[in-house]
C-alpha cells in the first residue's frame, strides 16, 4: 500500500512553521491576556485530550445519531468521576465549557441537568427544597436524579407566559394534577426527556379554586429506578435535528398526573392546604434559570469561535493558489481573503475580555440574588444584565455563525469535507441563535430597553455601568484615523447608538413594533460598544509590553473600523462621517489588515488549543495539510472498496434495452398486429 | 394509543386556508408567469411524487450516509427508465432539476455523468469521439459507461491551469502514461469515483517530447465490467461531507496508467504518432463544461429557493406568538418578521425570469459553439455569458444560503428539527457557493470584467445585451418613491455600478488585487440589475391583468428598494441618495411589506409545489402545523422507548460512591496507616 509519506520526500518547513518562528510577540502573554484561568485551562485540555473517552477524533464526524447519543452518555459517565473531585462548581463548569469546544452537544446534554434543572430548582425552591432535590438526592454529583427542564411547549417557546400545561390543585388530597390539555401544550424539545432524565422541572399554570395564577415551576418525577415511565406520563423521542443529535430531546404529555403539593417550588409562590395561593412579586426572577445559558453562550462565542477562526486562518496560511507556477500565492495574501477572515479574528479577541466580564457580573449578581441582600439594587443590576446579555448573546452567536460559514467557504472545497470540522460546527452552532431566547426577540427587547435607558438618562436618572455612555453627549462627527486616540474608536459607537435612539424616538409614532429594525440595530451596536470598552479596560489593566499590546491594539482598531464600514449606511445617514471620511476608513481597514498579516500565525497559536480540541484535518498545528488530510481520509475510509449496492449499478448499466424489457410489446411488429 | 387527533376537536380553518380563500389573484396565471413550462412541470411533479422510489418522505432526513447512497443509486436506476422515453434532452434535464428540489444530491450524482462527463467529452472531443463515448457506448442513456469528471486535485481547485497530473506521450507505443507525480496531484472530490463510475474525463498536463503543453482532457477507464479497478489505478472514498452525502465523492491516483493515444479528446488538441502536438487557440472553450453547472445553479436558486421561502412563510402565517392570550398574533404580522422573509420572496420571484433567460442564452450560445458558425461572435457572447453567469451564480447561491438560514431561524426552535427540512437544505446547499467556481473568485473576476466593459464602453466599443447599461450616463441622484416609474428602480443599479466602477478605476493604482472588495460589489450589483431588468422585460411581454401584475410589481419595487437600503452605505458614499432620501426609502420598504402582506399565501401557493416536493412538517399546504408535525414525529419515532444504552445511565446514576469505588484506599484510616 502506498502511504501519504511516499509522496512526501521533502523536509521543507511548512508556512505555518516558518511564520511561527518569525512571530514577534510572546504567545503565552497573549494567552494569559485572553484567559484569566489560562493555567487551569491548559491542565484541563491535557486531561481531556489524553482521556480515551473524552477526546474527540476525526471519526466523531462519521457517527450516526445513535452512536453520538451513546458516546455522549459515556462521556457524561466519565465526567461524573471528575465532578466528584472538582475543587469548586466553577472548575467543573469550566471543564464542561472547554470540553464543549470540541463536542458541544455533550456540554448541552449535561448542562440541561446541571444548569437548567439545577437553576430552576435553585431559583424557585426554598432552602429545604434546594437541599433535598439537589444535595441530598445527589443531583449535583450526577447521581440518582438526572433532571430536565420542561418549559417549552409545541405551541409556546419565546412566550413563556402563554404556556398551556396546567397544574390544578386538589385540596382533598393535597396534590396537584399536572395535565396537557391540548396538543399544543405538549412539552417539546425537552433535552434529556427522551432517554436520560428521570425528573423534570415542569413549568405549568397553577390553577387553584378555579383561578389561574400563571406559570409556576414544579418538580415531576418521570421515570422510576428501572427507568419505566410513571403512570399518565407519555414521552417520545423528538428525533433528528439539524445538529447536536447527541442530545436526546423529547416531548412529554401529562395525562392527569398527580404530584404531592410540595413538589411546587415555593420560594416565590406558596399554597396552603385549602388552596390559598401566596405570591411574592419577585417571580420574574424565576426565569433567571435561562440567564446562565445566555451568559455561557457569549463565552462559547469566544471559545468556539477561536477554534473556527484558527482552522480558517491556518488553512489560508498553508494553502497556495494562483500566482507563480510552482510557487503559488498563499491565499491569506489576497486582500479579499484577509478581509473575509481577519475581522473575525478581531471579533474573537475582543470577545475574550467581554465574555469574562459578563460571566463575573452574572456570578456576582446571582450571589446577591440568592443572599437576598439589597434586593432593590440587585433587581436593577439584574435588569441591566438581562439587556447586556441579550444583546451580547444575540449579536455574537449570529456573528460566530457567519464566521463558521465564512471559514468554511474560505477553505474552498476542502471546507465542505466533514473533517474540516466546519460543517458540523455550523449545524451544531445554529441552535445558539434560537434557544434560550430567540436572537431577534432578545435583540428587539434589548433595543427597546436601550431607548428607555437613553430617555431616563436624559432625565438625569443614574444608569448602570454598561449604559453609562448614554448619559454623555454624542459626537457630532467622528475622527477615525490611525492616529486617533483609542477612545475615539469606542465613542464612534456610543455616538451612533444615541443618534439611532434619538431617531427611533422621533419616528416610532407610538408604534414600537414598526421600529423593530432600528431596535435590532441598537442591540448590535451595544454589543460592539461593550466589546470595545471591555477590551480596552482589560488592556489598560493588563500592563503588557509594547510588542504584545501593539498587536492587540491593531485588532481593536480593525474591529471598530471594519464595523463602521460595514454599517456605513447608518453612520452616513446620521452625518457622523462624510463620504470622503468613509473612503479613508476603508483605506484604514486595508492598512490594518496589512499590518496584522505577519502576526496571524502567532495570534491563532496564542489560543493554545491542542490539535484534538480543534479536531480538523485542515487546522493542525504543523501546517502540513496535504499529509494530514490525506492521512486522515485513508485511515478512516480505506482504499478501493466496491460499493455494497454494486448489484444496483450493474442492473442499471447492463440492463436489457427497453424493447426487450417490455417483451417486445411495443415493437413495430406487435403494434401492426394490434392494429389489424 | 393517543393520537394527535384526540386533541384536535376543532374544525376551524387554518390561517393558511382562510388567507388562501381571500387571495385576490389567480395563482395559475402567476405560476405561468414564473415557469415557461408550467404544464410539463406539474406533470413531472405528479410522476415524481407518485413514484415510491423517487418520492422523498420525512424519513429521508433520518438516513445515514450509507442509506442515502443506496437510495440515490436506486433513484438513478429508476430515472434510467425515464431517460429512455424522454422527448428531448431538455425534458430529462428538467425532470432531474425538478427532482433535485427535494433531493439535490441525486441530481448531482447523476449530473456528474450526464452533464460534467458528457460535456467534457462533447466540448473537447471530435465528432467521432463524441459519438463513440456518448452514443455508441450508451452513456447518454445511463448505460454501460458511467462517467466522472476528474478535474479537481488535492492541491488545485480554482486554478485549473495549475493541475499537476501528467499524461506523458510514448511515441513507441503510441500511448499516454497518466501519472500522479505527487500527493497534491491526487484527483480529489471526484463525484462518482468512489463507487459508481467506470470511466473518467481526466484533466492532465500533456507532456510530449519533454514539453509541457498544459492541461488537456483524456478519457480514462477506471473499472472493468466487474467493477474491478484497472491496473495502476488507486481509488478511495472521500467519506463524510457537510451535506450531499448521497454522492460518492472519491480520490484517484494514477500510478503509471497507460491509455491509447486517441483517448486524448482531440477537438482542439491533436497529437501525431511522433508526438508533435497541434493546438488550436480555442481551448479556453474546453472549460465550458462547467458553464452548464453555473447556469443550472441560478435556476436552482430560483427553484430550491421557492421551496425554502414557502416553508418559512407558511409557518409564519400559521404560527402565533405573543399578543392577546388565546388569540395571539400571527408571527408574519410582526414588521421584523416580514422584513426578514418577504424580501427573499421577492428575490425568488425575480430569479424566475432571470434564470430562464440565462438558460436560454446558454443553450443558444452552446448551439452556436458546437455548430462553429460565426465563431468570433460566439466567443464574444460566450465571454459575456461567463461574466453574467459568474455574477448570478455567486450572488444568488449566497443569497439563497442566507435565505435558508433566515427561514430556519424564522421557524424558531422547530426550524432546527430535521423535519423542517431546512437544516439539511442548508448543508446540502452550501456547496453551491464553492464548487464549479468559488463564489469569491467568480465574483472578483466578474467585477474586473465589468470594469473592463465599462472602460470599453467609454471608448465607444459595442457591448453585449447584458452590459448595454454601461454605455449610458449614470444618474447623478436617484428618485425612488412609490410613484417613480419602474425604470427608476433599475437605473438606481446601473448608476451605482458605474459610480463604483469609476471609483475603482480611480483608486486601484495598478493593484487590482487591492480593490477586490469593490469588484465583489460590482458583481453583486450586476446580479441585482440583471434580475430587475429581466423581470420587467418579462412582465411587459406577459401581458397580465392588473390584479396579477400589480402584486408582481410590488415585489419588484421591494427588491430594489430593500437592496438600496441594504447597500445604503454605497449609495450615500456616491451621493446617489441623501440621508433624508434614505429615510424615505426605508419607509417605502415598510409600506411595500404592508401592501404585500395579504398576498403572501397566494404568492407561495403560486409556486405550485406539492407537499412531497416541499417535504417539511412546517410547510404543508393545509397549514395545520401542530397535527402535521406531531403526527410525523410519532409516526417516525414512536413513543416511550428505553434507550439502548440504559446500562450506562444506570451505572452512572446508581454508582457506588467514590470511597467505595476506590476500595476505601483514600479513607482517613488508610491514610493514617500509610503515614505510620
């Protein structure tokens, strides 16, 4: 058998190796800038890639739905032994987040239990309830209970207040009857329901003495120890999806299922034996279960995005096409190719500080919430967090989706191969735009809030940290050039946000629905402003040497200038720039791309992702892509087999001619005979 | 068992049914406007959906790669009996195109043989060669020979001139030795090579007497009648892809494979027995094999796009969310939702006349080419066709990709289900952006040509039909309002194209590479201009009554106005509109969306796609989406199974605690013992 290496007589260094040697900065310093826990991250990566069950291989891309599901449950089994020795909840959360870079579905499948179910109980249960369901029973250790989060129904996703499942109180037996009154009330998309969960946090309308108290949260046991369904519970497999097939999403119908009264989670809503309901007004907090997901998706955008952009850039550096015969041009040296990929690299860099800032804010606010000190300030902070996390989740999951598609296209035909990793990446990623808050709904809600905050700021009301910029006067015209102060690159965005907010207030005419497009823009622009601000804050405090900081600043400038050009219509519409300034900004973008070109290898290496985490034939560290790719294909698919359906091919190509197959019954002779 | 219908006591009409009854125009007239062969189309649809092998069912979305491959070869077997009775080549081509709407991979798998292989032979072979390989052997009837198209190599895709496979002439034996001299010369991505092809059109460098004559086309037999590989030929399966897994792409290496001298296709290149090579200068035509694919992809954009936008819109009309409890708002009534989907409906409508115009031009020019009359004019026309088809292929395969993604997101969570059809649609579609000319490469080439044509037009040189607009003076400022003449909506685009061309000529400074971004814009804008022009031409000649034409005109206006807003930065940059005009255009877009709203059901019905062609639980004609969807899920996935890997779940949830599993070896007692 001929192997790839028979062709590979040359020992020349790859482009990636040559450019790596010429890197002018210390990638470890850049890595430490990006990742506050960089040492732990490297340790966890090492444990993942050396674990035969947890590591992802190329064959991962060939697995069927059934195989993926079995593999993911085995990974969860393996992770259960890590959770027992985790130093704190954050460490294991991070382990799962890092594992998800190469296998996002396993993160979700376990996250449904450890984040969604657990947060629903923690957010809505009394201390005793939290202790029983999560600690005493072992849920937090992936033991005994495996929970799912039964919120969404066939008929209601975004509109949680419209859910139709009922939980009707029976004073005589002191029980609730959980029921699915109509088809559209079927619980739908419930991750874990089809196969792995034995309990659910069920969102249902509390009905007592004929009155509807709105949607509350109940714990309902679905399956017993033998994994047989409890009476009255019907569950089915939702089946195949666009991606993340390793998750066993299911549907659930409740046909008059009785649960004890105290399976109602009672932090905010209590019910007396006679059916009297006590509601406290803080129940909107009950939806905070979804917040962790949103915040996590911003971190995912950074972490997964780093993987995707590395594949695209490594291929672009290694691949040659056109130009001198025998010494063709590296495709990254084409202006258009830089234009397509490098702004996404800038995005991923800027997302680093922003996503850790958001995560820290989330943890601090949730702590305040659970400790219930200074509740007024906590609610104020929580609302701000809702808006920023909605804007950041929506804007950046969209951008990363585009990044994957662009990187896939930038790898040419080879990007379409499963082993580029980018096809599955796209399918798996796409759900991030939809779940735990549809991106469009989140964005227009965030946009509306930004306008409200702007109005409030005009009236002198104090604003939260993320929205301070709304209290300042906008610039009337921008000055963006290479020598502009860095603040100018941020103020461009605060100014355009205020201009769009003012304009929207002018034109809405009481119909907020009609200005959704403008609200959407505000949400996207807030994300840009947030990323730029946090990046600079972090850069100032990081105190890096010039050889590192200068490159990081190029990325910052590129991000702002590229997006001003991208949204040039808005900047021109509000006279923030003139047409000739726009031309200058377009030149600036090209100049920044040229300046960044020599640093691209170093900037992707600085993510410090092992090959196994990147898991792409096109994105290996050594840059020897022909041998990597061909080797992977031959190793996994072999050579020269005949197809299993050879008989069909032969039947087709060697079939009798039509006349014979029709037994001659259309021959001239027969037709003449028939006409006689 | 409880069925969906137990819940469905209501006999209310669905929204789709109600809106259908209120449709103000005749959908048959609109259908005839869109499809010049509308009667034949309906006939073919009927034959497809009633054929148990050709029809696509929901279970299609659950098939593995192996199952898809077997199913697609069976479909090809079935089609072989249709090709025998086809009235002309156009009819079968159309049958395959229509079948591909619901199963694109089967179209490709057969198209590789019937279009790529056949066109390579027809474009490069002498009459005798064409007759032998295609007619005498039966290829055109899917008989005896199943060809593949071995152009692309591991190292070269877009740059065909850089291919590295060699065919070295041996005067002694009057043979060529076909060889793969290095790994990067391995033929790659070759559709059909892995399993189904026994012959290949191989693109290789002709070497004779030590001289390299560049890339020529050869017929090489790969497998014998038993489907055993011929000596020296190594083939492997390329394996899993992002989509279209039904296609058996393979790689081929030639290890000194001898073929007879006259397997060189000799229309443009002949070789004497002594190795003297005769080249005629028309060989660029040899690449015209790829043209049919590009032209076909524009028609695909129209036809497949109609399927995707129908799913998105039917769901949007049927789905309610938010608003009044019990009578929530149809999501299509949200401005943003209209903004997201309706411009794509306009795109699909405008693509109708444009794609048939392009197809007719292609057929006429290819006829001229094969008949070799007036070769100078034919070459001129062919060049124009290269540019328009490149611009249209790239621009519209991109837009349809975005359409699928938007439609998928617009279906919310349910869009992520495999049975929406949109996930697979995206994966299958994506390759259109890459193959047979990478979209970016095609676009910047088209953009460069448009600039050249503009320069030539300035010098008074006559321009082809598609580029006549370059000979006229651009408007200095636009006047786009609801009452503007229709021509104004087209001139907006001819004007902006000329402005961008002038600007690019001003700034390129001899470095055409540095203005790729601007060239890309020109290609996209040419596509807009082409679509708008052809649509109006067709509308004028169709002579429809006002109730049909008025709606078609709304779509036309929306397409132009929406895209002016989308590219407002460019229009403002070149002072074609003022900021206040932009605001008016944005209002016009909203007004057009409102006017189109009542017509959306009729405009999707007018495609006249049967349910089986749309193949989506969310896009059925009856609009009864809860019952359709739930019914599909239960029918295909059943209810309440235990997972096959239940043992792993139980092992995990009921595992001994850590101390026991470690045999107590970390207990305090043991550790004390060990320290003694």
